[in-house]
C-alpha cells in the first residue's frame, strides 16, 4: 500500500514539476510552487492544480468561456456610434489611452458627470436613490452579497420596482458570495429577480475555474447611471461587525457616455453566466446625453484577456508620473514589474506615497505587504498606515491629472486571476480634490519611519519572510 502511494506521489509530482517548468509564468512563482509540492505531498499538487496552474498557456485547460468571450467581442462588443475623445494635448494621456485601448478595447469618452463616493452611507444612499427612480431595468453585479440591512433594503426596493414593470438582474460570484443563503436567493427569485452566479462551482469544471473569480462591483440603472468601485453589498461598510470596525472604501457614480462601456462589461459577464443573449438588444444601450465635463475610460481585465490590463494600467501610471503618484490599496503585494516601477519612480525624484491599512482581514496578506516596506522605503517611497477601520479602497492618483478608482488590487490575483474593473478619470479638478482627501488621510495615519522599521521584532521579520515566500501564490 505504501509503495503505491509513493509511486502515485512520484507520478503526480513529476507531472506537476513538468507543468511548472514548461508553463511557469515567473521564476519566483514557479520556485514557490516547487517548494509547495515537495513539502506538502499530494496536497501541494492539488493546490497547484487549483491555484497555480498557468491555464492561459496550457491549451487543454483553457476555460471554455475564454474562447467564447473572444468570439463575443467580435460579434457584440463593438464600439457603437459614440464618438470617442481623441484630442488629448498631454502626451502622457495619449500613451495611457493607447495602451488601454490595445489591452482591453474600451475607449475614452467625454461628457461624463462623475461623483466620488467615500463611505458606506453615502454610497448606498446614492445607489438606492437611483434604484427608486429606475424606469426600465436594474442590473447588479457584486463579488460579495451578504445578508443584512443593505440586502433587506435592496429586496424591498426590488419588490416595488418589479411591481412597476422594471426588470431586475443580479449576478454574484460563487466564491465571494458563498455565504449568501439559498433561502435568500429563492426569496429574491420569488418576486421576479433574475439571478445567476458568475463562475459557478460545478464538479466538472472545478479544477479549471475555481481560482478564476469575478471581483467586479457594478450597478447599472436604465443604462444611464452606473456605479462601480470597491464596495461590496455587505453591512461591514455601515456598522462595525468585527474588531476592524467599519470598512472604508471608494466608489463612483457615473452618468454620461462612459456608462455604455461599464454596462458592456456587465452584459458580457451576464451573457456567459446566464447563457442568455437578451441583453445584446440595443434597448439596453440607450443613446447617452452629455452630462458633465469629465473624460472617462473603463479598464476591464481578466483571465480571458491577452494582457494583464490592470497591472499594465498601474505600471503605466507609475512610469508616466512626473510630480507624484499616490496609491491607496488594501492588498499591496506587487509583482516584480510593479515593484521595480515604484522604486524607479521614487529614485528619479517622483513623490511616491502609499496609503495602506494597518489592519487586514488576512494575516498572510498583512505580513506579505509588510515584507515589501523596507526595500521601497529605502528607495524613497513614503508608506502610511491607516489606523481606524479596514481600508478597502483601490485608488491611484497621478500628477493632479488622472484618477483611477476600481476593484483592482495590487496583487497577483487581481493582475492574473480575477475579472476586475477600474475607471480612469482624466479630470484635473476631481484628481486635485481627491489629492486633498488623500493628504488628509495621510496626516491622520501612521507614517512609517525607515530606521524604526529596521528595528522591528525578529518574529515580525520571520513572518514577513514566510509570507513574502508565499506571496506569488496569493
């Protein structure tokens, strides 16, 4: 019996080793997986298949949806008759726009009104107000949907709107919303809400899709109002449900031509989650009016993309910065490319500031983030830790010119495995206003001192080193 287990271990480990050697994405990540397989017999192989296998390169393991999504782009996701904004005077903006068009296809449009929402009460009050005034349809997509006051309010609103003839659709991630009870889902369906899971957990495709999650947060009202950003539908944003207090986040309300781009992201996801093509009807992409002065471009990245659009967006913003680059993120576990870009920017005289949470909902992520502090501070990067509540915002501000808000974290999961959506706002007024908010937050946070950080306890250094080793697997 023991010999059979040993032979089985040798065969499975050998196949996993070959997969890592032939299809490994990065040496550091490959090395981490090699050690995992060696020191965790059998379990390490299972973890590698679930979380580490580079399925983009191994044709036999490619998601069926990947090919179909690309066909969808050619059949449905055309650029319509809206005229994109092309008259950028800034070379920086031209380069960024060109990159994003090539790696994720969405164009910049002018004439948008953008409102930045910075706490749970204002965000959900704005969303619920828009839902109350919906006339035709309401489309909702969240990574996390949890039972609580917010969900009960949404249920009551949907019940009234459906009585008025408004179509309501909800899409949720099967892992992120794993705790959403079937009884509650049936309750929504009983009043006429169409509900589907993005990347559902099915036995036949579990090994190939488990690690690919839909992390987007999108609400579309009548095709004219769009909400997106970092907020999930959970009461953590309106009341303290743990020792981390009330979660802090940032969201956007968008009106104008760029709502079409955001809605197309939802429509594409819904098409593959529900197998329905009803949303390809033109009535779901109504003609947009000019609502404001902001130029907005949507960035959508995922495992079906040819390029890591979210990571490329962040690197380009860092590389283009001349005065400052400010980053707010809850999971700062940068790829080698992002890490190098940040150090080059700081060493070349650009003011690089990071605002990160002092607390984290993941102990591994916390120590993994801290493992990067010493080398980036040595290069001149300023690191601030937010003291109160869990900071969940994903922001990038660059040179009083460009603001990025969205769902994309600075980690391998957002860069390679998750479906994410960011919004680029080419508006100096909004960016300057958010920079003031950023500076205020930094003033109220803890700025790490390089020399003091060097003297941190030996046990912290040990856990950081261990977490750093595991960071390519996160």
